[in-house]
């Protein structure tokens, strides 16, 4: 699927400079940026779901001491 985006001059300059520093194509930089953004959104959605379960009392939360005890790391 083809999409077209319009960037302001400063963003275009910065993108070109970054691509040159990374020895890659501008298009590759854009694809990576979109991919990273989508992964971040998915991580946020998962974190929100865990937090909702914590608030609802459906997810166990351990303090450091209890975690160390359960893992057998107590001195």
C-alpha cells in the first residue's frame, strides 16, 4: 500500500541527515519510525490492561522483599 506524507523543511532536513548518518535510505527510516511507533502503542495498550487488572485486584503485585523471598534470593 502506498501512502504519501508531506514533511516540513526542518523535519525533512533532519530525516535526511539521520539517514546519512545511519547509511540508510530515508524511506527505511520512515518505515522503522512507523514500526517503532506501532510497537509503542501496543506496549501502552498492554500496560494499560495490566494496570486495569491491578486496580481491579485481579493482578498480584509484589514488593521487592516478597519477590526476593519467592525467588529464593534472601541472604
